C-alpha cells in the first residue's frame, strides 16, 4: 500500500521490486530506465552485504525506490509509521553502475548488452531499440 501511495502522490522518482535477479538486477534495470549511473556503498556500516549472494539473492517483499534528497525524510517517516524498514543505499548520477566492490560497469556498456540480448539469443540480425 505504501509504495502505491508514494507513486500516486509522485513522491518517488522510480520504484522496482527486488525479486527475480535480486538487488543487483533491480538496480541495473533502474539505471537503464533512468539513464543515469548509480553508486552503492557496501562497507562495514552498510545495510548491503557486498557479496554475490548479497547482490543477487532473490527475496520477495523488498522494493527499491529512487527519491529526491528533499523527499527522503518524509518517505522515511511514512515507512516508519507503516512498520517498514527503510535504508539509504547510494546516490544516482554519473555514467557507472557501481555495487560495492562486487560490480562496476559502464552504463552505456550495460545498455548495449541489453540491446543485443534477444537478437543474439535468437541468432537474428534484429536489434532492440
């Protein structure tokens, strides 16, 4: 309910579930949709576990939201009121997707891999745009 309300009220810039492919795939898809890079720190004080399992582990019931800096406190208060844990993970911007020390990839390279994926799998000359 909270995520739907935040979208309806235009308090979030982006929303993605963390299920199939885990946190790493959700963040990669958000980067591709938003056309900006993302840096997520995963140090000892971070809520993110900087391992392959931490990034790619699948679990239902988690969401990633993109917020403007001005919206963070209000959304955090609403999440707390709803009994939902919210953690800040990183900042959007730049041209790289960096997930701790586990993954670093140029956004344009990621976009090209995505663009070629289906035609390569099917062996055709068609390319998604």
